C-alpha cells in the first residue's frame, strides 16, 4: 500500500482539491508540503499530534515537510472557530516558542538540508507594503465569497473585526510566497481551515496561471485534534516539564472505548493489518488496546525508557501496588500545614487535583477521593504532616487519576 492510500485507510484525509495529482505527488515523494503552527505557547500539545504524525509519515515516504510558524499571522485574530482575539506577542517570545517547537518536532521529523525546514511567516508578512498588498493580492479575493466561508459566518453574529477579516488573505499569501520561494506545492490543514486553504490555491492560480501546481488537502485535525487536546485540567503538553510522561501515558490510557481504535489507526505507526485485527476487540480487550495506544504514543514523544516506566507504574497502581516513583507528584511546603495537619480539601487544591475548594468538597462528598487506598468521605478529614515524609501519600481522584504528595 502506497502512502496516499495508507493515509486514506487510516482515516486521515477528509477532502482534497485534485486527488489524482495529489496522489501522484505524495506517492512519488514529490510533495513539498506545509502545515502551520501557532506559536502561542512554548510547547506543542496533543491537539498537534495528528499534524506531527502526518508530517512523519509523509517524510518517511520521501516527501519534504515545511513547519510554518505563524509569527506574522499570530499578530492578527484567527476567525476559525475562535471567540476571542489572539494575544499579541513580542518577537522574543515568538522566537522562544519556535525554538521549543522545533526541539519537540525533532522527535517526529528530521530537519536539515533537503530535509524538513521551519519557517516563520513574520519573515515576509511583516515586510509587506499595504498598498502593494491591496493591488497585488486584495484584487484576487471576492468579499462576497469570503463572507460565505463557514469560518467567517461563525463570527459574524458576535462581530468580526477588519483585523480578523484579513486572516484569509494572509494565510493565502503564505502559500503563494512559499510556492514561489520554497517550491511548496501542497498544504495540509484542519477542516476548519478549508476556506483559507482554497484561498491560497486560488491566489496561486490567478497570479501564476492554471498550470501552477498548488494542491490542498484538508484533514480531520479540527474536530478530532481539538477533542484530543481537551481534558478537565486543560491541555496535555508534549513538554515533560508541563505534562509528565506518566500523565501523558495516562491521558491516552483513559481515552473512551469508542475512540481508542480510531486513535491507534490515526496516530500510531503500527501496521494496518495489526490494527485491523483489533477491530473485533471488545470488553477487557479494549483496555489492552488503550495500553498499546498509550505506550506507543508515549514512546514516540518521550522515548522507550520513559514509556516503559509509565506503563509499569500505571499497571502497578491499577493492580493495587507498584512504585509511585514516576507518577505526578507535589512537594508540599510547610506553610500548607496548620498545627501539623492539612485538610482533605486543602490537599486536593494544593496538588492541583481540584481548582477550587468548592470542587474539592463536591469530589469528596461524591466519594471520588482515596488516600492510600482508603476512601475519604468526610470533608473535614485531615492528615498528619508526618504521613507525608519519605514516600509520602498516594491520592486517587476518581477511578483513574493518581497523585503523590510528599514533604522532604
């Protein structure tokens, strides 16, 4: 099976502009493709996972990835499903975030001469002359067509600023510029980016002629990717200082039964034949599938050693034993204890397991807290400071979240 057919079999491709030409480019290693990343944080998160895995698959098949960092478009609001304006960042912050992104991307793709490259669209967008842009690019866009785009219609009811209205033009110009300067002939994006991507293809064809190669493929990176990136505690980061390997493993270990095989198919590099055999799995076998998913993705991001540690710790905890060495932990300062004790509510908040006293109180009242395998049902319960020495105590929130609290 060639790479384009594999992408379809894994459920990655939603729609394309010219399937035959795209298949020809991708299967023969002739695609120079870009995927955009917003530098709004100093770490990628699991919402980017599908894009990273796609870049890796295509590079393995001989195609060349371009990781486009939106340092220029980051100065402007993105109307695609957002309800607020982007926060404007300094160039120093953007560069720092770019450096962090590249370090994490190197786990997936290889950078270097004739390999993957990273570019920042601030390098050309910030130099544009406004009048020149209006004459050369603005004339290629119909306001009526733009307003029919779903990404703009979603914002019209709450108000769409002129600043944000220009986002499609800026993203289209990215493709146009990279087509001319980097030989970029293909763009990938989430299904919420379809209108913007078509704008780039149309701009190239209107400016450079119908024979210009400008392909678009849109993936299910919006609904699927954004769902993957949301948890009760917020984003699950690829940076181990933000999300530990154990927390990362546990996130994937806890995906729903209906999603586990979909995630294995889309995100892991296991052979399709092996995954197809899992389609008949049910009941306790799905827990095995979740272990496979969690292990494979943790290995991809954090390496084999950390994946094995996380798996060993998780298995031990669910079996009622095992070491707490690699689980998420909180060192409690002395100031958290009053008269040598800390209350159950304060403990949950101090460890970040609940964002407020009210939520911690409800968790306890609903029977969702255990300490060292003992259920805590009294909101007035407290624990001695001495209990937290050495190995500390193990807190279990609900059925799946484990946390160690200790003092030195």
